C-alpha cells in the first residue's frame, strides 16, 4: 500500500495546497471511480470486465495480459507490481507528490467533491514545453503566472453525439475534431451538458520534439437556455489564459493555409461559434470564452499572427450590446500588442441586389446563427 508521504513532492508546491484529512475522506466517499478510470487513460479490458468490476492493462508498464483491477470506490490492485490502494494512492503513484496534492488534482479534474475552496491558484508545472509558436505563447503567460496544466481526464470517452448538436448544425466529424459530446451520466458537474474539450498544442514526454494535442480542461454548455449557468467550467481553470480551438491554429494544415490566404485570424465569443465555423470549413477561428479579450489572450493572438503571417485579427463578437462593447475593448487590447483589429459590422450592408442593400437578418445574433452556406459566402466576400 502506498502511504501518504511515500513519494516526495516534486511537481507542485505543498504550501499552496489547502486540503486536510477530512477533505481526503470526502474525496474517497464521493469518488466517481469510472470517471477516474477513464480520465487516467486506463485501457479497459472489455471481455474481462463486469459492470462494477473493471480490468485494465497496467498503467505502469506495457503488458499483453490485463493485470490491473478497479472496483467501486476506486479501490484498485495491480497484480503485475503487487501494489494497490484507493483513488488518492493511485494518483500519487502515477503523478507523484503527497496525498494532499493527489487529492487536489482529483478535485480539480472533477472526479470527486469536497468542502474546500479551490479558487486560489496553485503552483503548476509542465512536463515539457511547446516548440515554436506554442513555446513562445507559453512564455508570454508563464512570465506572469503558472500555466493551465495538462490533464489526463478525457470526458469525451463517456460522451455521445446528441440530437441537439445535429439541430444546431454540428456534425459528428466536427465534434470529433474539436472534442465535443453530450455527457449523459456520471458524477461530473458537467453531467447533462454538452461538453467541449479545451485543448492546446504542446510537446509531451512521449513526443518532446513535436507539439501534440493535449487537454487542459472541459467546459459544459447547458442544452437549453433556461439553465443557469449557461457555461460551466471546472474550478481552477483560467479561461482568460486560453483561446478555444487554439490547437487547431497550430496543428491543422488547413488553418495555417487559411491564415495565409486571408491574412487574418478570426476571434469570436464562444465554442459553438467556432464549431459552426469549422463545420463550414473555416479553420482559422478561435474563441475568447465570452465577450471580452484578456491581455494574455491578446498576446497569444499576437504570437499566432507573427508565426503564421496574419496581418489582421477579425473580431466577430455577438450582435448584442455586450458583444458590441466587448468588441471595442478587444480591439483596444489587440492594438496594445501591435495587432490590427477589424470589428465585424453587423449593421453595414453585406451585399446589394436589385431591391437595394442586403443586411444581415434580424435574429442572426452570433456566428453560430449563420448557416454553413452563409459562412462560406461571408468568407468568399472576405468579411470573416
């Protein structure tokens, strides 16, 4: 059995952790062991597993026969190494640190609950740094505060395609590219919501020379507008440090090509706006998680623009007052870092016909409200 102090703290600073023994008991009592299992990337052996009695290949070494067992409460035993314990001990064994650091990681990933405030930032670490533009972007944010950490949890393994996504015009292919799905069950606070992965392009210990897609967090969007809050983030994740779909700009060949062709990167408000743009074939689009653009996000856009040759940042925030005001402030933030912003004008004519000027119809209030055909037309007219 792994004890609380069996592993020296080597990744986080212990004086920033705010847990106690009672919190650890709460974690053990509330653990969503199936979410923990999936989030840690364990390879489930389907033929050997039963509904509440799962087997997997050992996470500690390669093997041909599954020797790792987990059951209710996250109680596990790895027969190949002769060690076992509970969920906290497993995270310790995989991630290092003491039991309080392991407990905090479990809470931050949403695998359990405890009566503790996680709003205070912790000293983060990164296994490796990104190369090229991703390395530069990281340096810009880390000089001020720790970066959002890469997580092992992948909620998409428990998600499914939902009719609501189809109604909004988002295909399964787009969901697969961006990491979108509906979470129907489990103890995650995102249960019953459409889940969006927040990802980045970073090098890893397995691929130190090549940036790869990594997961930083998940956010959940309510499937109806009468549920509050509309968007729900995991505690501890700083959305103002990231841009939704930022990894597409760095990793997708079509994105770099479109930045070069249009001379621009498009920034919009939300994940659905990006998803609809991607559905229409637009790859050089990111989102700021709301009608505001932080200093850190502006710096990321500056580095992306410098790397991929963008001359402009096209700000396509929502049509409402908050979006209009936010777009003006975003333009100011972009100018401060040396970028040329262009705010999308919802009121100007987009074309002319025999009947006169053609305007964007009332009721079309954000990028996601356009059809894919309309978005393709707007791109052809160099308006987005």
